[in-house]
């Protein structure tokens, strides 16, 4: 889901959580959102390709810009 659609879904109350996780292989971060029904959707570009952020700060800023005040960061050890 691209950022424009994520913004609309957030404003409609259909997204309840923002989650940042490492990209498999460890070369960046992906931003995901939990829908009210429990499903997870990933942030993509307009072409449908998953967005990869090279810094945790940038991914956090995008989630904040969408409207999320709290963002959960998940990292496996």
C-alpha cells in the first residue's frame, strides 16, 4: 500500500499500529501497518515495490508524518 493510501486508511481509522522491522537480509528497514482486522500491510511505492528505508529515523519520520504518534520497532535477536 503506497503512502497516499496508508494516509487515507489511517484517517479513516482502519490502521491501528505502525511497525518497523528489519528487511530480511539486514539491509534496511520496512514500515508495516496493522489493520483493525489484524492483517499487516507493507508500505510500498506507487508501483507496488516494498519501500526500504536505510535508517530507522527515516522510517520513523514517515510513520509520524502519516499520523502515528507511537511506532513499534521489532528486531529479532
